[in-house]
C-alpha cells in the first residue's frame, strides 16, 4: 500500500489488563491513515503507565570503526518535542509509514553514545526521506533516536545512518574517541503487514498509574542505563528527586581518570526512576555553600565514561566536610518524549546535598 491505514479501536483501551498481541487480535480496524492511540486522561506529573505499549522490530545491527549501530522500526506514533522548557506535540501524519529508530554505542564497552544522528532513506528510484532523528525517551526502549518517516510504499530500501562526533567531554579512557563522523549502511524491506504484526500491549497496570514497563532487550543492543548507586565511584553524598528524575551525587578524591588532577571531582548521575535510563541533554550548574556563604559556583560538564555512561561533573577544589552542594537544573533534558514520559523531567527544582 502507498498510504498508511487508519487505526480505529473497537473499544476503550484504558484500564484493560492482560492482553497482548497484534492489532487485529486487539480489535483494531484498518482504514485510510494512522491515528494516535488513546492518551491517558488526568496524567500525573511524573513517569506513568501509558494506555498501550507498542512493540518494535529490528532491521539490522552493524559495527563501524568501533561504533555499534542498530536500525529499528515500530508503529508511527505521537511524541512531544522539547525545546528549553516548552513541549510541542507531534501528531502522526497520514503519510507516515513507520517510526524509524536508531541506537549507537561504543562496541568495546557498550557505552551508549549521546550525539546527533541522521538518516537518509532511498529506494531504487532515489531519495525518499532525509531526517535528523530526535533524541528520545520511551517506556520500553529508553533513550534512543527516532522519528516518524514517510516511505513510498512497500519494497526494498537503503538507509544511510550518520553518527556525528560526540560533543560531550570524555574521561581518560575515551580521550581521542568518537571525534569523527561515522556512516552505517542498512538494507531493509518495508512491508506494512510486518509493522502491523508487531506486538501491542494493554498493560496489567491501570493506565495513568505511576511507574513504567521493563526495557526491551534487543540482541546486541546495550541498555541505555546509568549504573546502580553502589557502582558509582567516590563517596555518595546523597540522592534526591527533581520532577521525578533521580539524582545521585558522589565526591571522588582518589581517581585521576576524571579530571587528570588530584583535585576532588564531583559526579552527578541523573536517571529516570524505575529503569535507571540515562538523561543527557540537560544544562546543570552547582554551588558550594559554607557557613551561609557561597564559596564556589560553576557549570557541570556533560561527560561520557565507559563505566558511568553519560553523567555531569566538575572538579571542586574548594570543598570541605559540612559544605552544602546545590545542583541547579538550568535546562531540563532536551529529549523528545513518548507517552509515559511527557509529563516528567520538565519543572525541575534544585537539589541539595551535604558533604
């Protein structure tokens, strides 16, 4: 088919439990274009169970110069773009064929790369689509890159995925890495029936309740998660939550791999609740207060490390026991959101820790 079919539910989805399967088994009818699935009413200000969870399929994985790349697909679906502190809802177009997704990681360590990803799709007649994929959060996939893409019907396609150089700071093990553009080529066949037969689930949890689903396990694709707090380096100063994002802060005094100096180093490791999904794309600053006076203020550098993944950090020469460290979220995660994440990580107040 040259145009996508319209999904129409035969009945309500919210609150129906224990059903999983393809669209036909869930009572969907097909017409002339896609429609967004039901959106939970009275959504909480935090991570929540969406009305349905859509499955995804793998086209292919490959490794290019030490960087793993995966190309995946799912149903076209709505999402919310985030610019600064504003959200913009992106609805499904009648021309959208599928939701095209990519992941990129360091093949040796499995560290997921925060960068810019674009994809050029062609068929035998030439270019069909070119798009810069959005950095995204979804309940079942976590942090990834994706967008709804219009194709010219069923058939054979070639996708050229470009992985831009990583702009984040890097700790010593990653010095000199991820500095050049990498390009991966994929061949895939698009069949509308293959997309329609992807699993789609109504959850056993009531839609709108706090929580989320487990991350999907895709062969060869690392999970985009931060380490548990017990694996963070240094002394744990504490944990705190800001608009449902969980922050762990540690002070490292015996490892030079972070700053290359003997100065103490502050590690700020934010993640989503429940699944520890990485939260890149924030702008953070910190201040150190002593005896009621601010003795240090500085920004935090988004940084990539093989053990910590993506975190935020800085050296802190002037820090003593009894000091208060305040982490201020200047800009929330600049990540597009699927259902279940769009109400979280936006209005983020400062968090405080004692040294």
